[in-house]
C-alpha cells in the first residue's frame, strides 16, 4: 500500500510503480486535483482500477465505483475486493 497526499505526489507514484487499485479523493489538497490523476490514469496504458471518493462532488459517470465521504471502512473494503475480483469472504 502506498499513500500520496496530493495530486503531484499521486502522479509521481503512478509513474514509478505499477498500481492495481487506486482509492482516489477527487478533492485533494494543494496543487492539482483528483481529476488530474483520473486523466493521467485514463491516458496510461497501465490497467489501474479506481475507487473514487469525495465529500463535495456527486458520483462521476462511468469512472468506476464511487463512495461519498465520510464512508465506512467496510464499504470501501468491499468495493476494493470487488474491484480486484477477490473471492467473497465466508459468512460467519
């Protein structure tokens, strides 16, 4: 797991290492925004999947799963597992 605190940091990480799944806040602080990162991923040949989050924006059309902030960790974990095609955990 890698973390980036801004759009420029996220772009640096994406250019440096393969990323299977990106959980991306569209309302990132500082220079740039999550939308800059989305554009970069869509233009990249790497098959990076995304889960988008925001507390200020509605769900964008056709970009993948979206979770409104604040969200529950279990909701995000379920979406991550689905996005990566992991099997469902056994029911307790």
